[in-house]
């Protein structure tokens, strides 16, 4: 590699002291003593000579790396990818870069990632925590490592988070189906202890209760992530072959909905005539299904930006405490049209 | 934050010298002089005391950060997200973490990202280069910074890359349509100088030529990324209203195909009866379209893994030179069925 341009090189080029160049390029207090014109000349020379500050040496001095560790469930899921993109943009706007990893909804993998990122001396974490990772969040908190949870949180673990109001989101989705005349509404969710998914079930149940519909537990199905495709298919078959079959189906995630819709399409079930559908989160597949799918839209931009903002606040001042349960929007389309 | 556990703490705990602990935990040559049992005891103590090596101090010493900089076009596009996931997994398997950024197909943004990542002292880059970023790749090469291009490359810039054989992939897709009886085949691609997309047009043209079909340039349309939705719609309208309208349409990317299919769905055009379709790259939307879409499938796992492997080889030995043009697979489904 070519020898790196040093502060001394810039100083010689401009004809000033190395100390002065250092003051200007490190944006230190004393810069105020340097005239604006001189500061501009030094900056211009640094640019022309292609000066690259050594971030590692700088980090050791400041104790900061200007790096955020991001742990998502799976970067190849459109939900995670969209959030990651927004966090990346917002972090960059604030002079931070993002190191990311996918936990695969696995607590062991999540713990590995946290350790790798701690070794990289990230200034803080944004984490969509996986099941059974409570102790990891507590560990970060106990060690005063800045952390903000996104999308999910644990009611038993006091931590800063940015999420949506999952109960309300599900309640509104199911109430919409009920208002449009559906009475036997099934729900397919994950088999998980994750609080945000349990809240979606709670919202479903509250809507059924508030509408005085039959509270039939057999209409709620739980699929395991490890065997998703097969279990979703089987559960749809079961819900459709009940003595009183379902007339509507609410999916608790985009991945569940996409798997379910593939099966419903293969079965040639007319949507919404034979079965109304509401999904959760976005996917292009909702638009291209022969009947466009109604879905719960999360405020992705606000989620991602708020999480970065909150984390940077915590990095500055570790006494900052904040939680957000943002509102969602129900995007109503043909798949949940009035029952005929 | 709690005081970090030091090598001295571990040494006191085990009852040996700090130097010995350092030898063992830094995997240095002299470890061979330490008995295996003692090395195991030291490692166990480090684990129990939760010792975290300071990666920054280690980096200054070794000159390595064990970090890869990844620049994709847009992490929220399923193609980029899938590749990123595979690169992340493969990097982790090799003890590397990934810092990523999206260039948005914008050369200025790409240059900003390269500089941010250079400041973070990444050991090397994997880049899906954007249009007009040749000089950036040359800059990295001239400065002996390890770089591997993925998905795209510039014929004028000698660089290591892992990509697919785009010309062959498009040729096979169009030949398949011709074999199934289609004669007026349109193509929608991006308005771009990017070589890999020009190769897809070349493959299309070669198939038309080899089959002695009419080489009609008006069947090839170019949409601008900045106004994609509107231009794709308009171009489909034009192709369908020619005096001899198209009977098949080949899309050069998943994003083009998804936009096009939305319009074709709104126009209620029967696929493949009125219009056969072949897409490029994967998206769940291909599965959920009322008629499953035939598409060119890239060997994502091989692309991502090969890129990481090649980069690590280059980091070890900067004289390593390698290029790969991998084969694709045409996934044939109903949207390109025999013409009736």
C-alpha cells in the first residue's frame, strides 16, 4: 500500500505547523483560534492529498468507534432488510456505521453475535431480540452497554425499546373483518414465547370478545419456525375442515401469510368469497396475489429512525430512558371485502 | 461499565505469569512451550472470568481488523439481502464480521461509503459496483486494498470478481420462449451502462439471431431506475399496442418483473395465453402470481461464499487473481408454457 498521508505532509504542503493541522482536522476547541480561511486551506489540502484519518488510533483516544451493532432476526426477511436499510441510512446521517448479524431466532447465535460485536467495541446495540435472550439484554444493561430493542421487548426486562402496539394492531385487523361480516375468524401465528406475538393473539381475542363472537380456541393455530411450510398447510386444512369452517384468516406475519397464501392458491380457494385474508407486515407478494391482500403496515421509517436516535441519546447519556409503542395502519384491499 | 477483566486478573486467578496468559490467549508461537493442560486451564479461567480481548488494541498490533466492508446496491432489495445474508454467514464462519452499506446505484454514495469503510480499517471489500464507479475500484486496486466484485464487474477494470454468465443466462431464457412457440419477444431492462445488464441484452439478441427471428430493436425497452414504475407501465403499453404486438416478455431483473406484473395484472392480461413471461432473479411474488412465473435463478450460495473465500485469499496474498462466471438455472413454470 502507498504510504499514508500524514498530518505532517499536510502541514508541509500548506506551510503551517502539524499541531495546527491536527487542531483543524480533529475539530478541536482550539480551532476557534485558527482563522476560517486558514482552516479552509488546511481542509482543502487534506482533501487534495487524500488524507485518511486512522479511525483505530482515533478510537483508542476517544474510546468511541462510531459503530452500531445491529442484530436482526434474519437479514434475508424483507421486514429485517427494510429496517436494516433505514437504520443504516439514519446511522450514516449521524456519522455512524452499522455492523450487522442475523440471530436466526436462536438465543445461542444471538449470544455469539453480541460477543463478536463487543470485541469490535461497538458503541451500542440495536437488537430485535430472539426468544430466551432476556439474560443477554440484562448482561448488556448490567455492564452499562448502550442498547435499544427494536420490534420486540421483554416485559420482565426493563430496557429502552421502539416497537409497535401489537395488541391494538391485531385488534383493529380483526375488528375490520368482523365489521365486514365475517364470524368464524382463524388466526395462524408462531409457536413462541415472544411477547410481541402473544400480544397479537391478545388483540385477536379481545376483538372476538368485544364483538360477542364465539371464543373458540381451536381457531388459533401455532406453527413452528423450524417446520413452517408444512405446519401452516396442515393448519389451514384443519381450519377449513372444521364442522363450522372459518370464513376469514388472520396471519401474524408476512412469512406466515406468504406460506399460507401459496397453499390457499393451490387449493383454488376464492379470496375473499370463500375465505377473507388479512396479513401482517409488508411483502410484494401481497400486491401480486390475484386478489390484493389487506395487511397491517408498520411505520418502518419511524421505527428505524427512532431506534437510532434513542441509541445515540443513550450513548451520550446513559440515564436516558424511553419506550415507544407506535401505531400501525391497516391497509384495506380486496382480500377482506364485505362478506356476501 | 464494570472494569474489564485483564490478562493480569486471569494470571492471578490461575497462578501463572501474565506473559504466559498472553501467549496462550493470543495463540502465539511460543504456546507450544506451554503444556496443553496449562493452556486449557488458562483458557477455562478466561471463559469463567468472561475475558473480552480488546479488538482495537489487537488491531493496531496485527494491522488487521477481521472486518469486511460490503457495499450492495440496496439492502432492502431481496437480491442484495440474500447475498448479504450468505456473505455474513460465510464471513462469521471465518472469524470475520461484516460492515455494510447500500450505494443506491449512485457513484457518489458509493465513494462516500468506501471512505467511511476505509476509515474503519476494513481488511477488504466485497462490492456490487454501481454505474460510473470504475475509478473507485481502480483506486482500491492502486492502493493494494483487497477487493472482490460481486454480481457486476467492469470489463475495462482488471479486478477479481464472482458473477454469473449473464449473456448465457438471458440466451437460455429467450431460447426457451422460442422453443415454446413465441415469436415476438419483448425485453424490458434498465437504462444503464452497467456491463452485466448489457450482457443480458446481448444474450436476448443472440437468441433472436440464432433462431432467425426478426431482429426488431423496438422490442427492447429501457426503464430508468428513478422513474421505474411509470416507465415500465408505459413500455408494456407500447409493446402491446404495436401493429404486431409481443406474445412474450422477458424482464431483466426481479424489480422490473414485479413492477411489470402489477401492471399486467391490472390490465387483466392472461398469462401465458396472451403474454408469456420470464423474469430474472428470485422474489416470492413469482410464486404467488396467479400463474407461477418462470425465472432465471442465480446460484446465490455459491456467489456469496466464493466472494468471501476469494477475498480472504487476496487478504492473505495480494497476488491472487481469479474471476468466476457462474452458470444460472432456468426455473420453468406455467408463465412460459407452450403457445396455443
